[in-house]
C-alpha cells in the first residue's frame, strides 16, 4: 500500500474540489435550464386552463402545493448547507488573511523571476522570511532547492512555483514525522491540563472554549482560576464556566495560586471529574518568581495525581508572528510544554509561523483558533492548513 505524502494529498484535494465545483456549476446550469423549461410549461398549462375557463365559464381552483413544497424543500436544504460548515471551509475562511498575504508576496517574487541564480535564492529567502516561516526554515528551503534538478530545468514561472511549494510542504511534513499532536488523557482518573503563556494571548478564553467542547462531548469538567494576578481573570473564567455549565474553583483576590490549585485538584479527584483545566497568570519566561510559582503548582498537582499534568499547553497569539516563536523557544526551555494552541489566526497574515514552530521547535500545534465562538477553536489539521494556505497558488 502506497502512503500519500502531504503534497499528494493537497494535489488530490485540489483536483477533487475543482471537479466538485465543475459539477456544481453544471448542476446549476442544468437546474436553470430545467427551471426555464418548467416556467414555459406552466405558462402553456395556464394558457390551456384559461382557454377551458373561457369555454366552460366554470371556476377552476389551481393548487400550487407541489411548487410550494419544492420551494420549501430547496429553502430547507440551503439553510442546512449554510448552517453546517465543513472543516475545510472553516480553515479557508480562517486563513484568508494569511493566504492572501502569502500569495501576494509569492506572486511578487515570481513576477521578478528571470533565471535560477544566486539573486533568485536571496530573493526567495527574503520572501519566505517576510511570510513568517522563520529564518531557519527559509534557509533550509533555499539550501534544499539549490540541489533540486527540477528547479534547474524550470523555465516557466508556474514550474518554479510548484517546485518551491512542494519543497516547503515536503520539509514541513518531514519535520513532523515523530510529532505527537494527540491530546493525552488519564485512563484512570482526572486528566489535568495546565495552560501557560504571556498576558493577552487568550489563555482564559481558550480554556472556556475547550471546557464547552468537552462538556458537549459528555465529559465532566472543572476549571481552576489560578490566575489571581490579573484583575478580572477569575471573573472572566467564571463567566465562561457559566456559559459552558461547568463549575469554577476560585480563591480570593490576590490569593496564593497554589492554594487554588490544591483545592481544585482535591475536588476533581474526590468528585471524579474527567478533566481539570488550570488557568495560570500570564508570565514572561524570564520572570523568575512566576516561573517558580508554576513549578510549585506542578508539585502540588503531582502530589495528588502523580502522573499529572497530562498536558502543558502553551498558548500563543498568532498575530505576533516571530515574537510568538521566541516565546515558544523560551517556554520550552523553562517548562515541560507538550503542545501549542495558536489563537487569533483569523486576524493575521502571519500564519506562516506554523512552519517555523514545527521546524525550529518540534512542538506540535494541537489547537488553532479562528474566532470568538467556542466552535471556532479547532483541532489543528496539517492537511487542511496546507490546502487552505496554498490553494490559490497551485492551479
């Protein structure tokens, strides 16, 4: 059995979607034609009926039930299609700014293409760095392409474009071979998930969205408001708790976060909650006191549940681009981060950061946020991401 690579999957999806669009267009044309024919038939029938009326002068009552039912069915189908967005549609919409920005940079680079020489590679590196794929990734792509025979023989801009994008996708896939992007759960008790990151990246909001998701899946969820440092953090988490229908363990203002964690872990264990989400204060990785506080929380958690926390998720704001990458590097060095949540992806053109994170950090992106609603937080899917990013560039 031949395993398809990420680029092959992309190509197949592109072809399938083009065929589907062609079929839909043909169907619309056919429907319009049928509608025209039906209208003509109705006019003829109405004319015949009128003729009969004129002859018999007897009242005839028309019944438009069939037509009404058809219209109602069509409206219902349309409403259903509108309400249910596919995963690919969500990614397409959420990555619109990144896709547009990336395509603009890439097309500008290709417009200047004359030949594959040293200037070509320098301009390519500048283009990739500008697209936030990261300096290391840009150099890696450039170096690999120097030995690419297909690129040496490429004459048309379209061929150059295809070779570069395929190399990007292949390298992205290779960097993620040993990546574990699954969420880990405790098979014998409460799963504890700790959230870390700097201020303003969306930790509390992410916890609220995940609580909603897992609650809808039938899991019992408990939230711990251990961010006692930021004014309003506890109230914000409690509001999400009310929305999701899950309880929140909170202490007094400026209380010791470790005491909140202790109370929450004890409650989760004793009352057999499936998942405990722990919100923590926004901290810079070089803030010694806050990092020590985080270590203290971990010790308390492990005292009650030895193999916890089962996940330490680093929340990053995608709109900060390379700054997010620097945060990831420093947090990885100072805490046991198991995965990344990328928020605010719909509001940025810096989605290339996904390439940089995998290439330089070897940390899996586990969740990606495309909006304000709980349903806008999605499990990260590389296939959908790659397709949505490059779909307007590859014909």
